[in-house]
């Protein structure tokens, strides 16, 4: 188990360095010039060179990448003279746009994205799994049909459509809720929840529909297994058969996609955050993309990759808990 | 000023909004009803103040879809951001009057006692600072602090700011800022209240340059290099309480700012909150409804084209709309160094074939634009652009065909135009109108973030590009030389002169005008030169953009300031009833 974990963690680091290298190379070969963008209009060639040197962009690719990777582990000093800044571990550099530390920016935005992702996950798991299980147990009944038609409909609604509809219906027409504005959980839990309610719903509707369909088919398959028949034959109560034997085994594929989904969302739901004006990592990423803020793009990419890789690892470890047949 | 920043922001919005809004706006074809009338429904509030005189107190909210590019005075060079910075946080040697309309282009002393005294044939400029000026901590503002910030603006660590100091100060070549303990000898501060600038050539308009945030004071002890951008130290009526980049900026009163030393800023609200990162369509809807604290709010970005019907159709809402000219003139710029556009007749044919009315409709209609008939915006002509060519607004295809015939192209020709992805509709309007004269145009749409790099590559770019220019201050010297001086052309990263116009008599005349010491005479000369360049048709001007801003019902003292790109003048805006602003 320990050996397995060690091997996997090493793999995680390898994957992250590879992703950083690819992202870095893409920026390096792209024609855009961050120094020119920073310099602004009517920039003299001489000043452009000075700015490029101060941004470290005059160095060869391997050197820039080497500095970046070592900086993550040991920190590094950026700039020179009285303006020099020490960027401590884990140093991801400074934003070209607003000179803020990329790590600080990410940590500042993470609570927003995490609030959004976790809250939505609770809703979609509750809705999706219960709908899926009910539909599976009443296979081919009217309830099943209704639930699955609803799920197909909900899954076909893109999040930007649901978001706009929710804003239009609940805020503009009915006036039930204010325009969302992020309030930290610590400062006021109630307004944290009421402000996040719409974004949660917008995101959860889509995922709940997919999870309902997934868990339905998974449950149908599991409930047809011989061991379920055995359990029934032993005279176990229906509740125990469904929850303890059926649901537990049927959840394995759901767990896999849940790990990926949650990992991806923790690093920002770009569209949802943008539409609801939530200052999360997704909006940070979107802003960085449109201004070509490479350190931030790289930072978000790495954070997102970390979440997905780590979520995958966590899922694999959880298999052992869910499915007794799995051993490491 | 380059349009890079505003365009990339607009396009960034556009990208999400096309996804977000198509579902519920239902506002397409919004501008059609105004086409034939020709009158501008938005000019009702032009040059006037909305909401009367404000009452002191309360919280003014600014609803914004973006963060400021730079609030560090050495780096602040985006029109609206400059207006906000110099009205709220830092004072400059000289500033613009806080007046609506053309008077907003007039200068008034700010930190200085007068508009500067020139000697040595406008090569030496001396400013005397007022007495009793203080920073937010009560320490005195000195001439050395102004000098220090001008020096900072040369630092490669602090890029992005205006480069007028670099272009005019003597001995500034190769200077890299004060970080290594090096200082500019051409700025002298004989005492705490006197600052003298030595220029390398005569510059009669130097006081206009001293309006720029480069000429605001920064005390050396407070300078934190690039981090200063996140917390500029105040010499103005407000100081920063907190600034969460891209989220919120909260300003509170600077108790050490003395109204008696300041004849410009009224500082009505007690507190100013800028909420950032909101969706533009939601800002528009909130301001139309104007309920709760939204009534005490003003927008940062301009009203979206899609939202105009919601505003123009209701008289009470329309009365709250500001629409000052942004002074940005859009143009179809032709590659004069390449066939067939090296032929003046071909270029004139484009001017005649162009349907400016259609371009205006595609740009949002007459509420958001006015037709352009000259190169420089109206403010540089003292109010209104002249119409020297007298081409009908919808173009004259017959005349265009005749010009093409004279140029030896009776059957027309094929060419292509590059437009930013936000201007796709404009591209189509140009394509259709030039098609009437037999010029077949292919449209190349480029993402806004890559637009200036693409059109700045003079070898590989298309024959035509669609872009504009906005003057830094109301003088022809910040317009015509940037757009039509052949000596500014760069093979890569070219900006401004996208027609690659290189005409010896024009350049000679520009130098002559720049050397004039009488500003009035110089202005008149720029105006004449404008017409002479237009006759050679390096570009075809299409529209002058407006800055439509819808303010809340509790807002008073609001007008678009003509010298800050039509952005609200933050020196005078306030609330009718501070008690209603909440918080």
C-alpha cells in the first residue's frame, strides 16, 4: 500500500512537470510578445529590449523553464535592485497584468471555486443518485421514463443557458434573489449560501442529469448480478440489499467520474463563474487568457492538473474501501 | 492612445456574452429605427450635467466589468483609468477643468500655481507648487516627489505608462529609472516648491503633457516598484482603504486633502466602492432598473449595443444616459506602400464607395457613434469635424467606379481587410459597400488579443485594416504625427500609422507645426493639415465612437469628460440623496 502510494505520487510529479513543460513551450513558440504588451503603444526598440530583459524573456527556453521549476521548490528572487522581490516556495512567478504573486492569486480565488464546486457537488449527488437509483429500481415504469426524459432534457441544457435562464427568472422577473456576489463562508454563512444558490443550481442541474443516467445504468447492471439474487434469497430486507450490496458496488464507476468532475471544477468553472461574476479561479483563467497573462495561465493549468491527478489518485485509493475485491 | 486595451476588453466580453446573452436579450436590429431620421437620440445629454448638483456624503458605487489596467501613476495610460486616477487618487501639475463639453479640454493648475512658465523658446518649463499640499499621511508634497515619479516612468520594471517624458526631456536617451541611483539632470528642483524641466526641443504644449499621471508625485519612501500598482499613495481627495485586484476597490476620504488648494475636485461622496468583474449585460440591466444601491451607482464600461433599446425607448431612462464623444476615430486604413493602394485614385475610390451609414449601424447606431468626415475628432476642431470631401453618408459608388476607371482598374480588383473579432459586422458593412464599386473584399477576423500584432506586421498583413486612434490630449500633435508620420513606421510591431503613409511634404509640415510656439497658430495648422492628408486618402474615416454611460437615478453631477475619453468626470459626480446610498 505504502509502496503503491509512493509510486503513484512520483507519477503525479512527473505528469505535472510534463504539463508545465508543454504549456511553457506553447507560450514560447507563440508569436505573442508579453514584453511588447506590457510596454504599451509607441514603444521604442531600446525600451522593449530593457523590459524583455527585466521580465527574463531574453533567456533561452530551457533556462526559463529551469528557473520556473526550481522556483516552485526553492523560491527565487525576481527583478533587481531596490525593486527585487523574493518569491517564496511555492513560487509560480508574478502576474504580468497586476504584479501579484500567482500562488497568492490562486489561493485567494480557491475558496470561491471550492465553494461553488463542493456546494454544487452536494446538490448534484443528492439529486442525481437518488433519481438514478429510483429509476433503476422501477425500471421501465412511468417514474423511470419521466426521470430519464427529464435527465436527457437537463443534460442537453448548456450551463450558459441554464445560468442566464435562472438569472432572468429568479432575479430579474421574480426578484427573489439578489445578483450573486461572493461572500466568504467565514464572514456570513447564510449570505454565502444564498448568493451561491443560483450558481450551484446552474452547475448541479447539468451534472445531476448525467449522474442520474450513469447511476441508473450502473444500478440496473448491479441489481442483475447473481450475488444480489443470493442476497435476496437469503431473505435480507430490500433496503439492505439495495444500499449495502447494490449501491456499494454500483458506485464504483460513479466514483471514478466524480473524482474527475470535482477535480476539474475545483480549479474553476469558467463559464459559471464568468456569468455569475464570481471571482474564482475560472474567471481568473479567463481574464488571463484574454490578456495573455502567461504566469497566471501556467499557474491555473498546473493547479487544475494537480487537482485532477490527485482526485484520480484519491478515487483509486477509495476503490479499496468501496470494493473489497480491490487490494493494493 | 492606442485602442489595444479597450478593444481586447470589449472582445473578451463579447466572447462570453455571445454565449450568455443570446438567450434573453431579443434586442437585435435595435438601431434600425434611427437610420433615416439622422438625428442623434443620445445627444440630448451631451455637454450637460445629469442630476443637478450633488449633496455631500454617501457611498458612490461604480459597477465595473474589469479591473483597472494600472493605477500606478507612472504606468497609467488608459483614458478612463487616467481620469479616475487623477481625479480621485493623485494630483498632477496641471489638469483639465471639471466642466462638461468643450470646456473640459481647457487646462487649469492643480499642484502648480499656474500653467507653467516657458523660457528658452519653449525648451525650459518652470512650475511653482502651491503651498500646503499634503499626502494621505499628512507629509508635504514636494517638487522632488514629482521628479521622482517622472524618473520612475523610465524603469523597465514599470512599463506601460505615457512616454511623453521620454520623448521630450533632454538627456533622457537610454535612461532606465532611479533604481540604480541614477537621476535625470534635465529635471531640476531648486527648492521644495519649484520644478524645472529642460526639453531637448521646443514643445509649446508641454502643460498638456503635465496633465498625464507621469507628473503626479510619488514619495520615494513609498515606492514599492511593481507592487506600487496595488496601493498607490494618495495625494488626492480619496485614499485606498482596500484594493482586491479584479474584485473590489474601496476609497475613503483622505483627511489631509485640503479643498482650499484644489479648485477642480469636489469630492462629494464620503466613500467610493468599485465592484469589478460583473457581467456587462447585468450592469446594464441593474442600471436600467436602478433599484436599491444601484440607484447610487454609475457604470465603468460603456453601455452595450444590445442594451440600447431598453434605454432609448423610455424617456426617463434615456434622460440618465451620458454619451460624450470618446474622441476615437475609426478608419479603413490602406497599405499605401503596395499596389493597387499606392495609387491615390484607388484610395479615393475606397473613400467614395464606403457606406459610412452602414458602418455606423454595424457599430451600434447613432446613439453610440457619430459619422466621421475628417481624420481628427471634432474636439480638435473646436467642436465639430469639417466635411471637406462632401461624400454622402451612404457613399457614392458611381464616383468610385469612375475613379477606378481613371486608375486603370475599370473591372475593380480583389483585396482583403483585417478586423478585430468584435468588428465583424463592420467588416461586412465595408465588404458590401466596396463591393458596389467592384472592389471584392475578403474579411480576415483576428482575435482581439492578437489584432495589433497581426496588423503591426507590415510585410504579411492585409491591404486594408480597420482600426482607429484616440488623441492623448486635445491637440493635433497627439493625433496626426502618430497616424501619418512615415518615420514612426516599424516593420514589425507597427502601431498608429497603419496606412504606412510616408509623404515628405506632410512630414516636413508636421515638424514645422511642432516647432510653433503659439498654440493657437499650431492648432489652426493641424486642422489644415488634416484636410490635406485626407485628400491624399491614406485612410477612409468612418465613425467617431461615443462613450454611452447610463447612471443611476440617485446620481448627480455626472457628465462624460471630453478629455478622458467620455468617461464620467469623477471630480464632480456624487449623489442627490446620500441617505439612499445605504451601506
